[in-house]
C-alpha cells in the first residue's frame, strides 16, 4: 500500500527507504509486481509442469505495520491473529489495491512467463460469501477460475470452513488444511500467547475430529485436500492419521522433509496392510 500510495505518503523515513530500494522504477507499483512475479516464477519454473500452489498474503496487521511504510495504513488491533487478515483484506478499501498488485504478479507469472502450473490459494476465508467476493476481484484482475486451467483453493483453518466445506467446495477447487490456525480456533486459544501455549495441541480429539470431517467432506465433493502445518513433520502418528483419513497431500518444512516422507510411507504401508 505504501507503493500504491507513494505520491501521498506522509512518512518521510519510509519515502527515503522506498526511494533507495526502488530507484530503478518510476512507477513504484511495478517494483512490487516484478519482485513477486520473479520470486514465484523461479520456484514455479523449477517444478514445471508439476503444480505449485501459491498462498496469497496472510500477514496480520501488526506484522504489516512493521514493514516499510506499513504504519500509515494498518489499524491497531487488540488481537491481530483473529482480526484484519487473509481474505477479509482483499476486498476492503484498506488493502484492496495492494491485493490487486498481488493478482497482477500472479497474472504475469501465468501469462507472460507461461507458468500455468501455478495454482492460487486464499487464506483465512471466513464465509462462502467472502470467498465469492475475492474470486470476483481476482476475475476482474484477469485471474478467472478455470481459465487456462487456473485452480483456486481455499485454506481450511476456521471451523466455518469445516462446517460449510460442501458449500466452500462449490466455490473453490480444493482445500489446504491449516492445522495451526484450525487448532487455535477450535480450542479458542491465541497461539501468540505464551501463557497458554502448553494447551496448543494438534492431536487434541476435537482438532482431529475437525480435520477428519473436512477431509471426508472434500473427498465426497470430489475436491482436492492437503495439509500444511508442523505436526506431520514432528509426529509420525499424526502423519499416519492423515493418511488413514485419505488426505491427498501433506506439506513438510524443508528441515523435516526426508523424515516426513519416511513417516508418510510407513503410514501408507500400514494402511495397506
């Protein structure tokens, strides 16, 4: 947003830092589009033609405020973790123009670079109606679901995503379970709070019930579903649970990839046995 609103920025320190970083660009917005498209394009090209799923931005307001120029645009929230984040930002006037820059970068990756293996994913989407609003904005920016094979997924990380999974599956092509946020919101705890951090447990029966439910609904609807989170990397039993439920894919942190694959293969062998 600091680049979008560059001509009217009030923060002189931010203006100086932006000038230093973007000195090659008269149109400051192009700096953002080029940097993001090049970064995503590098990864997408490395894996082409295999799918590369790009999650659109999901910083919290306090995190954005700490970026260059951010304080001029961000609200002060008591609990940013469940505040102005994810899909809710994309159609809000406070950030809509910033989201359109993200869309422009993804359009450049898919059309100018020809990397149509890039799929997009919307995080923290609270309602089906919110998802429809976001898809409408994306379509206006040239990212139409289904065009040139574009698939758009949604994170399943809020209880409403689980309870309304059938309806979300009618709007999106698939799901990625965000186990950290789903645990946080199922158990009603702020994962930024050290005081209650010992209660954070993805193996809690309520959380696992949520995960099992959304996997089964997605499969019944013919929608793809995966999981991104720390738990499968750390816990072989959790990886086994996901495999038993029939999940399509599991993501691992780089430092846990080999061990994670080992856990997953062992779980698949056990399931077949």
